[in-house]
C-alpha cells in the first residue's frame, strides 16, 4: 500500500495514494463509478514495482470530498485529476512520462484531460469507457435501442439516488451492468464501498449524461491509446469502445473475454490485467 495524500481543487479535497519509486515513469489509475482507488488491486501491484503509481479517489468516492447536489461535470473530474498531478509536481515536468489508465467514468475523465492537456500524457488506456453520448448518431436499430435503454436506466438511477432511494438506485444501475444477484458476488469490503459511494451516483451519472465531445475533437488526441472492453461488458460500453478505437488516431479497441462486474481486476480479470500491464510497460520503454 502507498501513502495517502490530498490535493485541493477549489473547495474539493481529493484523496489519492502514491506508491512506487519517486524517479520512475508515472501511471495514474482512475476508477469507475461506485468504486474507489482500491478497486485496481492486482493491476496496481503489477506496476508499482517499477513505476510510480498514483490512484485518486474520484470526488464523492472513497476518502475524497462528498458531492453536493448535481453541480458537477466531466470538466470537474478532469480538473480534480489535474489538481492531483499538480500536487505531485507533475505539471511542472511535462517532459516526464505520464501514463493514464481510466475505468468507466475514470476513462471519460482521462479522455477529457488528455484532450485539454495532451502534452502531459504519454499513453492512454480507456477501460469500459462510460458516456452514452459517445454513441449518439448511431443509426443501427438494435444499437439505438440499447443506447436509449442504457440512458433511461442511468437517468432513473440518478433520480433514485437523488431522492435517497439507495437500493433502487443501485438495482437500476448495477443490474444492467453486472447482472442480477451482483450483491451476493461481491466481497464484503467491495459491497460496503459500493453502498458508501451511492451518494455520488446521482451527480456522477448526470455528469456523464451531459458529456459531449465531438469526433473531430477526439481526432486531435494523438497520444498512443488502447480502449479495452470485454464480452461481458454492457452492449453500449462495447459500442463506445469500438467508436473510440476508431476515432483516436493512434488508438485501437481490444477485447478480453471477461471483466467481472464489481471486481474487474480480480483473478477472473487476469487477461485484462496482463494486457494492460504489457501495454503500459511497452509505452514506458518507447516514450
């Protein structure tokens, strides 16, 4: 385990963990909605022996500041990440190597920061990126139905969370993503973290729902990129991964058999761990 530190973005205090050699290349891992920095587990351990690993808790998750109301957007997510990088002295050293791995909403925050500050980033790994607006414009009937079903479920979950209906919010959001019975499959600490972080669900889902970035803007992101999804990922997530893999000039979508819901980087997600570790190490040597 690394050292817990804090960065300040205006009034929001962002908790993060730093581990690994101070002088090594840096990899930042941004977790998914309802997760926290501990969700990366084995992937963090695989890289921390030779790289400096930084793991923030997104606002409203883990030990970071709570989210108040719905006044929150993806720019705030990117700004929170920027505050962590600044606290670690990485903004003033743009010639260093900085590799960003994002999962779910973390992938969208990573995409936004890289679009705004591409000179800071050496490589980008987007795991199950989660912003339904990225597949707006799709005209395949089945794809459109899947997209609208996902959008409606997210909005209903956000509304339920806003009203304090935690169980209903979690069911609406996670049944579709992880399958029914997901609560019984989680470890006790992971289940506790999910329930603790449900207070952030409304603002986080609203932020992702409002996110807009154009294909021509994504085409300006010329850092090497991998977009990772699995056969077990929701249909819309696989569609988003395919689009981003096409739109990113130096990007490619890659697929693994399984990213288990609630514990994507557990032993069952070994294929994804190995793929991502190999990619990041390769980019670290080539950058």
